[in-house]
C-alpha cells in the first residue's frame, strides 16, 4: 500500500513539474551545441555551435524550430519575450546578399512548402485552392526588389498570414545618447541583436548592433491579437532563404521566455563567431599601387636591360646555310669564357685584320681565337664554307682549324694553340732561341710537306694563297705548321670576299703572273719559294730601307746567284753554321729558278 501511494505521489509530482515547466518555458542558447532544435533545408548546427540557416547555394531555404510546442490555453493570454543574435554574411563583403532571415511563429514545424527568395522560406507562392496559412513573421529582408508591386529596400517587417508586411521599417536603432536613429547595415556580416516582445496585445521589434544595449524605443510597434491567428499550439523558430543573391545566414544565440521577468540574458562573449568571407577585397591605396607598378616597371627595365646586355654580349649571327657547319660552330659565350672575356692578357697576336687570343676550353684544351672584323655579309657563306673545308683537312704540318663563330660585323676562327708562336718572330724579331740551319731546313721540309698535302692530298687541290713566315707556326716540338689558310681573301680590305679566287696575298710573295692569270697551285709554290729565301736569308721579301739592289729579296738573290755569290745572301746570324750544298734546297731552288725564269719577263 505504502509503496503504491509512494508511486502515485512521485508520478503526480513529475506530472506537476512537467506541467509547470510547460507553462513557464524559457530557454537560452549561447551557441546551439546542446540545443533541442528541429532543422530542415540547408539549416544545420555547425561545430562550435553556430546555427547556419543557409549557405550560399542559390534558391534554397532553411528552417530551425525549438522542438517543444507552446500551448495556447484559452484562459490565459499568450505573451512571449525573445532576444536573438543573427549575422548575414554575403559572399563578398560590401557586395549584395540575399535573401534574409525571419523569426517565425507557426502552428507547425513543417514549412517545407515555403518558397525561397522573397518568401524567406515561410510563405508559398500564392496558388488557388490553398487556404492562407496561419503565421506571424518578423523578417529581416536584405534585398531591394519590386515585391508585390511595392519597391522594397532592405527592411525589417512584420507579416501576418501574408507575405506583404503589415508594418515595416528601415533597419535602424534609436540611440538615446545621440537622440536620433542610427541605421544598421544588415549585410555588414557583423552580428545584429533582435528583440521581439509580445505582451498579449502589442508586438515590439527592436534591433541593435552587437555592442549596443537594447534601445529604449522599439523600431516597430504593432497591436496584434495572436489568439485570432493561432488555435491551440504554436512553435517558435527561424527561417531563411536564398535567391539569385545569397548569403551565409546564421543565428549565433537565442534567449526565449514566456514572461518578461524570466527572460535570461544572452552571454554575448560566449557566442560563436560567424566566419567572414576570406577573400576580403583589400582596398590598396593608389600610392601603393603606383609604387608597386613603378617597381614592376623598374624590375622589367633592369631585366630587359640585362637580357639585351647578355644578348649583345653573347649575341651571334646564325643563318640557315650554316646548319651543315653545325659541328664547326662555336658559341660566342664559350669563346668569351675560354678567353676570359678576350682579356688583354690573352692577346698573343695582332694584325691589320684582327687580333689573336689564347683561350682555354673546358678539359684544359688550349685554343687560339682569331677575331676578324668584317662588314661584308656578302660572300660570307662561301668564305665560311672554305674555312670549314680547310678545317676538315688533317695533316701533321697544318694548324688544325677547329671551327668558327659569327657575330654582327665579326668572325671568330678557332684553331689549335701553338705555344711557340709564329716563325717570323724567330726570323725577324730575334726571339730566342735563334734557329739553327738544321732547324730551318726541317721547318722548310715540314711546310713543303704541308703544301704538298694541300695541293695533292685532298679531293680537290686546296690553295693556301698566303704562305709566309708569319703564317707558319711552331708547335711544342719545334715542327713547322702552316696556318691561316684562305685568310688572304679576308685580310685584304680591297678584296671582295665573294671572289677569293682573285689576286690576293702579300706583296713580295705574290707570283708575278697572279695579276693576269689568277691564283693556282703555282702561285702557292712561288710564295713558298719566297718563303724559303726568307728563312735562309733571315730577312723579309721587301725591305724598303735597304739599298735599292737589295730591296727585293727574290731579285737580289737571283742577282747574287747569277754572280755566283749566292752565299752572300744567307742569314749572317748563322755564321759558319750552314751547309752550302744543301741538297733539298738546291733542288728546290733549281725548280724555283726555272719556274721563276718562266715568268721572269713579267717581274724583273
Ligand atoms: C550548402 O549546403 C549544402 C548542404 O549541406 C551543400 O550540399 C552545398 O554544397 C552547400 N553549398 C555551399 C556553397 O557551400
Ligand atoms: C510537410 O507538409 C507537406 C505538405 O504541406 C507534406 O507533403 C509533407 O509530407 C510534410 N512533411 C512532414 C515531415 O510532415
Ligand atoms: C485563381 O482563381 C481566380 C478565380 O477564382 C482566377 O481568376 C485566377 O486566374 C486563378 N489563378 C490561378 C493562378 O490559377
Ligand atoms: C526613428 O525611427 C522611428 C521608427 O522608424 C520613428 O518613428 C522616429 O520618428 C525616428 N526618430 C528620429 C529621431 O528620427
Ligand atoms: C483576441 O481575440 C480573441 C478571440 O477572437 C478574443 O476572445 C479576445 O478578446 C481578443 N483579445 C483582445 C485583447 O482583443
């Protein structure tokens, strides 16, 4: 018995507390982490407690209701007091957003018929046959449109059963400190506080930014008899929608009570934060923009200058016909590096035609680079072809031409580096050690062999055209090596490059018939003859400062030969160290004399 009575008592207690709690219902949510909410559409509670009604998907709705219904006892008059904080964040700050948030009092939590855009997910596009809904809506509409034939700016409104507001105002709050209304930008993205108070007959709506206390004058006041709208139970909640314009629309916190005295205050410091758009358009000052533009231009100028400088420094001329000479082509950059930027230290020779530099390629390969200036583009192809052909000739007594490079107004020829320099330095400039008779004969043999190879060894006879002591180099073993093939066509400024076959060469070595008959192997032989005399006599073919009979070497030697005093012409520096009966030389001189005699009438 005791036990049963006990149970009855407990149950009646529970029933009574339930009943009373229903009558006195109030709640406060500083963030919705543990909230007892019904949501549909896009609405959801984000981690952190933020209630998101919509994101920025177009033409969507979202609803959130407090799940527990409120009774409308006929005896009692309905009253409620609520304070909530919302934030409407457009995709870009300062841009338009849509469509808005509504505080809804509804007989049902099912607002799935609610249309998006200006209907805010609450009302539906009117159709015949549907009875008008029973709804009280306090809306924060953020879009200016022509709605229901009225131009509406962003506004706060009260609507009853019908999307057309019965009361509306521009969003603002009354500041008692300033004594006037201060407007509120609904789309600032900042939290906005809203108060909706209904005391049973009068509905007050107030707005304020987050840092402002509840204004002591409401934004709107309207007398409404809710008992005429709703029958037995009602739900409180929120609705929001997007249209073509969209916003992230949030509720940050919500406090509700059926009595004014029991309304709990929201702890604004505990509210979750509504995220602002990341791509916040930074307003750069024109000065900064100007500076940046200036900097960019400066950098471009410097880079451009650097590019032009490098292009100029390493610039080359390349033409399509040069493709076949590819392997013989050196890049200017590699030559520039090899010669240390053509530094004066590397200068090993200088002539009327250009300068010769010593260079070192990677792998310690020594080269000589001859820089020739030229203005004539015409005939260059033939010249390069010839040079490259000669480069392909291989003989132990030829200075191998390794390749070439072309730039504007400049041709560079790359050949083996001869450490001992050219023969004329020993003959005429007293470079030590002075050459003995045997060395001289050996060198003459070497050069004869080289000329023989040029004239007979290749597929077609190759003419040297400028055989002379300064074109004969000595290698490290003292062997004579013939260099500078075909250069005669290049040195002579009067000679047109396109006719390298024309009369070219150096005075004193040029066969007399050259002028009339052009070059041939014979003119090379003649020049070789003059060269032999140069080597044995130790003087240049033409020396204007000598007495007249000695000026022309060839002529003088022949005069002496005729007078049987040939030995008089020998290089006096040899002293007694020579072989007067030198067989090779004698044989050659005989040939040379015949040859010369053949043309003697022309020159002497
Ligand atoms: C909005 O939310 C819905 C559902 O959660 C999701 O499918 C959609 O991708 C979201 N849209 C944007 C723009 O985040
Ligand atoms: C909501 O109402 C619509 C019609 O008004 C109905 O079709 C739908 O089933 C209802 N949804 C729920 C969850 O009751
Ligand atoms: C609604 O009904 C009225 C008459 O009852 C009619 O004139 C009107 O065209 C109808 N509208 C629609 C959208 O059906
Ligand atoms: C402020 O706005 C309210 C409602 O819109 C209006 O009644 C009132 O006259 C305004 N007060 C001032 C000082 O403008
Ligand atoms: C409100 O409406 C109900 C039902 O129509 C009525 O009984 C009540 O007197 C009205 N209250 C006021 C204050 O007008």
